């Protein structure tokens, strides 16, 4: 299959939109329940392939895990396509915190994760509207 197979791009987009809507709805529920005063979500995307997942929470905690790559057969637009798939559902996440003991490097891991995230957000990231098609 060609690397630029439109079916695979659409499949990836649909997966990303589904996960992102789920996160948006969970965050909105926190506000609706009165657990958080105000919520908002901004989504930016880029054209690169993600080989890991990274969550930075309140600039204090970072969770990081690698996506293993495996051959896989997926159905896209009604047809089976062989791909190398990034398997993220079972990814082990490593936790780093600014509250870790000084020698663990947790604070530095969180700082570097945030710096990397900001560099992607500010340079190659572009706004994405979840509700537009």
C-alpha cells in the first residue's frame, strides 16, 4: 500500500477525532458537575507520526509511553489494508513528577516534556476544529 493512502489518513483522523471528543466531553463534564470552575479545550494537529504518547498535567506531572509498531490488517472504507500499526492502547506509561526526589530527575523530565510539547504546538501545530469535517 502506498504511504499516502487516503483511506489510512481518514482512518487515523477518525480515531483521533473520537479520542479527542471523548477527552473534550470528559473535561466539559467536570465543569457541568461543578468540580472545575471553567474548562476549555484547544486542539492542534501536525502531519508527523507519533511514536509515543505524552500527557503533561498542570506542569507538575508527565506520563510518557512508547507506541510499539506491529504489522496489522485494518479495515478502512470497507477494504482490508495491511499496515504497520502504532499500538497505543496497552502502552505502559512512565510517571515523572516535579514532586519526585531531586535525584530522580522527575522535575527535569516534566520540564523537558513541556518544552518539547510547546515547541511542537508553537511551530508545526495547526488549529483543528473537532466539529468541522
